[in-house]
């Protein structure tokens, strides 16, 4: 490829609205452009990176025996009603009505569609196991799209769904996918960890997330310094639904509050997805999703929220930690006093273990008082990482825990019969009986992987691509070529030579001043740079610079190929 045939739109200034380095650099290097909130165009240069990432994912999925399909991105509401997710999924689901007033959604994920396909196409246990995948655009109406493609509304996902006669077969594919994901992220050259994850609202037996370690990560993960133990800290915050938990105490009381604090209202106000930063704490006597207590995960969010005022209430929001409450009142948070003040309670997540809480109920003007979900409850099934700090003993008894921030780039999940039973996806067994299929699902945020790679690979001059997904492997910059036929001819010759050798090379034939051309290429982050000029030609050499190390070298003109190996 020649730069004269490629739109290069680099920016000198860092765009003001880009908070994290990957977002800044993707804009500055001209890889993406914003259309609207959470919607981005991939520019020609950026798309090359996305396609290379996709190719690695596809190759490894194929190697693992998965079959590629491509499902529609628009999905009929009926299927989602059948799986009971039409209501449950909430506002993240973009709902559309067609000209016949039929309801659809733009798919945030494809469990329903693939299960519908399988229930029609697969009849016998002999056709199982099977694993279908696609690499396709998803839409999630994220409450707070941010960080560019890291948390976009429209993004590219590889999603796979496997179908089995029994748990043992599911486990095998799950293990294969775990290994496949490990290979994919290794090939890209990422520093990542697989961690135990919450099976959350979907249920199911086992789940792992793959996290790229980066300080900008939205998740906190804990891992042992002396074993393979690693978990998403969020894991332990999963609160069991009412009924499964020991009876919690709560009394409904009328208090002076002009509006009800539903999860939706509060999460809208906070612009934080309920699933991420808020935990619905269910207590006896309250409907699901009806009790609102806010449990924020860290100071980061608290500070952001502090800057805002609740539009509906007169009093400013009060943010407290249990320590502050105890210090001020001597009480175990029960008397923090939002009652009557119309203040949604916002507490630090350490407060989960305290007793006698007060929180809003979903009945107008009612609050629950004396809520006690903590002290007397037994430990959750999973390791309790809620208050974990670096240096704590690892739950597996081996070593101590370290805490790091992570970007979730992949997620694998044993779904069991969750969808197949609701959609009645069955096969005939060896004995001719009808049996519900067991399922697994496996996602990779392909576009997020690109952003996460930049988070880990950059310096003050720009991106430093790992070779595997770099838009080009090599850039060849002829210096002052417009003045020298000799340089032009030799550059063309080397360019052709590299192409013939299968090297993904970019010839910078824009004729810019060398400093400007070099700055562009450093910003874009191409791993190897070759510079050809009059002086080099006189001496029979070509200059070389390695983007990552900054090391410069010279090579004989006839050994260019070896230089970039
Ligand atoms: P998150 O916790 O970041 O919201 P998720 O758990 O909702 O992600 P999954 O349903 O597990 O996401 O989807 C599979 C993968 O899709 C994720 O691991 C992530 O890499 C990617 N992904 C999810 N949401 C987004 C988004 N808004 N923008 C970009 N990638 C995303
Ligand atoms: Mg999400
Ligand atoms: Mg997640
Ligand atoms: Mg996930």
C-alpha cells in the first residue's frame, strides 16, 4: 500500500473529550472517527488493525473446530419474550418497531437466535457437540458509553455458542475455548489474565473472564502471587436472591419522600449501569429490583458522581463510608439518616457487611428500615473479595493476593439449560428420549481488544503495535524523493521486493518533510521503519528504526529483508 492511496488523518492535538490513552491515540492516529455517542467509523488505517485482530480470532476458532455463521443483527421480539429476556434486559436493549408495528431489537448478543436455529436444525444427539460462532456487530445502549471503542454502543464481537448432550461434553468445549482464548491473546501479544467471573443474572455453572491488565481498566481483579488463582473482585459482590439468603430483617415504613428510588431512576441519574456499579440488594418483603441501595466500587466513581447534583431533590447527595458513620454517630450505619431527607443512600462497598441499613422501596413514599443483609449471613459460596486488599491471603491458600485493574476482553460461560429449556431446544438421545440441550457461550470484544492493545502498547510518541495486528509491518520512507529520481527508483524497487516477499509494507510517498513523516508513522505505531535517502544510496545502506526500542541501525541495501526479520 502507498500512502498516496490511503487516507492518513493524524491529529497533533489530543482531543479534549478523550479520557484514556487508547481513545486519544485512536483518534490522533486517524484510526477511528466519532459519529455520535458510542458510534464510530473505522477509518482505512484502523480497519486494517481490526481485520487482523479478527483474522487471528477466526483462525483460532476454526482450529478449535467451531463453525462460522452470520446471524442477523436485528432480532424479533418474540424470541426474546420466549427466553424471558425482553423485559429483563432493560434499557440496554435497543428496541425497534417496523412498519407493521412488529417489535424487534438490535442484537446485543445472540443466544436466542442461535438456540432457535439449533432447535430447528439439530435433532439427534449424534449431531452434538457443535460450536457455532460469528464475528458481528452488536448494539448495546450502554448507559454511559465512554473511552471510544472500549465501551461503545455499537461494537464488533466474536460470539460463539456450543451445544452438548451433557455437562462433560460442555466442560470439554469450555476447556478448549479457554485454551483457544489464551492462544488468541498470546498471539496478539497481550499481557492478560483469565479470572473467575460472576455467573450473575444468567445463572449457569462456571464462567471466566479474560482481562487485559491496564490501569484504565474498569474492573478490579485479584490474583495470587503464588498460584493460578485469579478472580474478578466483582465476583464476591454477587448477592444471592431473596429466599436463598438467610431471612433478612426489614420493616416497611412510610417516610417523607417525593419520588421513589427505583434502580432505573437511580442508575439513570448516576449514569452508571446498574450491573456494573450498583448492586440490588434484595431483602425479604421486597420485589426483585425494588430495593435500592447503592454500593459503589471505588473512589473513582464517587468523585465523578460528587460533581453532580440530583435534579429531583433539594438536598445535595451525601456520600458516606461506614467508618465515617461510625465515627460520627457510633452506630453501625443504621442511623446515617437519609430517612426524611430524600437522599438516595450511597455508601462505599465496604458497607455490604453492616447491619440495620435503610433503603428505598419501590412503593411510593416507603422505605425499608432495619435492613440487615450482612453480619449474620454466612460467607458467600465464592470467595469473598469484597473488602480484599493487596497482601491478603489467596482464597486457595497459596500465596497472597495482588490487585490490578483489568479490561474485560473475553468472557466464557457455561449456560447449562438456561436458554435451551425456555426455547425447548431438545435432541433425541440414544434411547429415543427427548433431552434438553446443554449450552455454553463464548465472547470476545474484537473492537475492544484493539483499544486494550493500545492501552498496553504506547509511549509519548504514539502507538506501538505488536506486529501481529499492526496496520502495516513495515513503513518505507524515501527522503526527499521528489528531488531524486535515484531515491524514487530504489524505493520502488525495495517496496516491490518486500511485497513479493509477503511483507505488509507501506510506502510513504507523500513527499512530506522527513520529520513530519516520521512523527506520523510513530504516532500510527508501525513496528519497523526503513529510511532511504541520497546519502544512504551513496553508501549502499538503508537506515532502520525499531518503533518499540527506538534503536536505529543501518543495513546494506541488498539485505533489507533480513533487517526486518
Ligand atoms: P462489560 O462488563 O465490559 O460491560 P459485558 O460483561 O457486558 O462487558 P459480555 O456480555 O460478556 O460483556 O460480552 C462479551 C465481550 O464483549 C466482553 O467481554 C467485552 O470484551 C465485549 N463488550 C461488551 N460490551 C462492550 C461494549 N460496550 N463495547 C465494546 N466491547 C464490549
Ligand atoms: Mg456490559
Ligand atoms: Mg462484564
Ligand atoms: Mg462479560
